[in-house]
C-alpha cells in the first residue's frame, strides 16, 4: 500500500510540474516573439524570400533614458535583414513620407506613445538614418499601417534597425505590436536587394501557433503514460 501511495504522490508531483512547466513556457513565449518577413509584392518577384525578421521583446527595465517598469513595460523591436541568394543581404530603406521603411500597428491606445533608441549600423538617434512617423502610411501592396519608420533612399539602405516603443499605460505582451491592419498584415518592410534587382515591399507570413514545443509535449506525455502504466501494474499484482 505504501508503494502505491508513493506512486500516487509522484503522479501528483509530476502533474504539478507539468502545469508549472507549461505555464512557464507560455510566459516565455509571451515576452519574446520573432516573425519572418517572407511575402513579397510584385516588385520583389525576382528576389526570393525570406527578406527579414522582426523580433518583439517585452522589457520591464529602463532602456537608456526611456522609462520601462514592471507596471508599464516597453517593447524592444529588432528589424533584421537577411542574406539573399546573390551572397549579399537584403537591406531596409525608405523614400519619404507615406511610403516608408517599416510599417507596424499597435493594440490599444496611443496615449504617451514614443519610439526611442533608434539604432542602425550607422549610429543611434538621428545618426541611425531613421525617424519615427506617428501618422504611419501606405506600404504598396499591403495597405495602410498606423505607425512607421521613415528612412533615406536605397542608396543609403540599412542592414538593421532597432528601437524601443513605450506608452503611458505600458504593454502586457510583446505581441501588442502584432496587430493586423485592414488588409490582414502586421508588418511591412521596404526591401532593397543588393544584387541589382528592383526594390519592393514585403510582409510577414502566418503567425506561429502559441503552443508548447512538440518535444516538451512528447516527453511530458511519455512520463505521464509511464507513470499510469506503473500504477496499473502495481494494482494488478495485488489482485
């Protein structure tokens, strides 16, 4: 009877571990997300995807002079351009107001909204070559976006840009910047191939499902099945 009781205790402990582990997994996923920019418009027909990644990370500590706290977290954004088939990299650029470098949306209100810590390979702030446009703009083929970054022409294109988004109320998830526009798109990137091909725009592919990693689920399922089998075997031996 003692051994059966011990097995039951182990079962309860394993079940509690499963709840904590899956909960922790969800928290980790809620704090950081990365999306592929892989759907082109007609301008990029000769340049195969993927073109870039967009990473969103929730932060609750100050980012330079930008206040970010547990009560009002910020989101760090990293737009990173990828290698292309010619051996170079795709680059990010803009061409003026209304058709900028990077377009995105926001969940909820914009009271106190600010974009700070703009950084590229050229420097930070004005030296980065990017400016924040709170009026957003239209990105050819993918519709209008609430917010945008503007930048110089293709002759002054960039390999990456990072920045911090803050607002008075803060954010509850990094995915508060993963908001579809009326055309169903979350981000738009103005892409300059370095192989001489025409420039164009690209957007994100389907969002990854917010589920536990398959390996974790297999291991958890195997452990629970094994424990159940051991309990049944023990009970049968007592009959």
